[in-house]
């Protein structure tokens, strides 16, 4: 018997990450487990590597814009794939798995419009939300102002995760 194990794909469309996996099980590579009656080989346990949250870009938006960004994140169904309240994998994954946006490296922040509006990662399952819309819903096209607001919200969430991690590290010292 074979069973796929891992994180990503359409499972994100059904429920938030925390209802489906532990922080540890969300990490580690996607893999295929093969079961055989009477077999004795233990499963290889992949290393549970928790990457640090990269330092996010400076927050330049107002609290109001961040809040607006949170609504836009829901309205454009970013939460459908990236999970509500950016409750993601806790890792930066690529090649078609859904990344936790709080872990976005600097180059992704720099390419925000290209990725989110123009859809440069469309072939990997990340829709473009502007003109022409490459996503079936909603019909409204995302404006640059909306893209900025949703970016501000993502940066806000990234700073929260980054600061929480720094505080944890300090408490340990
Ligand atoms: C249909 C599912 C889906 C929706 C809806 C979606 N994304 Fe994504 N997104 C993905 C996938 C899959 C990737 C990974 C693409 C890759 O591997 O390059 C991704 C990647 C990204 C990336 C990083 C691209 C990179 O360099 O790897 C950003 C930023 C992003 N999404 C933002 C958003 C925002 C903002 C929204 C809402 C406006 C949104 N996404 C909605 C599936 C989705």
C-alpha cells in the first residue's frame, strides 16, 4: 500500500493548516510511504529543520492599511491556498507547494507586483490577480493599491513571526 505524506496541494483549500498538521509534520519533505505486510524496515525519519524567519522589509503602511490588506487577503481568496491568518507551513517551500508567506525571502518582496498582479508563478499554481485575471474568482481585478495593502498585511504577519522568534531566542540566552 502506498500513501503520500506531505504538505501542500489542494488540502489547503479545505481547512486551515493548524487543523490538519502539527508544526513538525508540516515540515519535512513530501514523500511516498510504502507499506508491506510483515515488513520490518523502519521508515526513514526526515530531519525536522525549522528555518528562521527572514528579516522582513520595513513596515511603511498604516494600521488602517494593514487591516484593509487583511480583508483583501480574504476577498481575493489568498487564504484559500495560503491559509487564513497566514497559518502556513512555517517554511519557505517552492516548486508548487504553498509557501508560508511570512517566510518570504527579500527577492519575493521585491517582485510582489510581478508575482501577485502579473502572475509570473502561474505555472507553479500561483495565480496572477490583475489584468488579465488568471484566476476564475473574484471577477474584480486587483489594483496596485490593493496589492500594496495585502503586502502590508503579509509584512505585518512576518514581523510578528520574526519578533516572536527573536524573543524566544533571547529568553533562551
Ligand atoms: C490557487 C491557490 C493560490 C491562491 C488563491 C493564492 N496563491 Fe500564492 N501561491 C500559490 C502557490 C502554489 C505558490 C507557490 C508557487 C511557486 O512554487 O513558485 C504561491 C506563491 C506565492 C508567493 C511567492 C512566490 C514565490 O516566489 O515562490 C506569493 C508572494 C504569493 N503566493 C502571494 C499570494 C497572494 C497575496 C494571494 C492572494 C491575492 C495568493 N498568493 C493567492 C497558490 C495560491
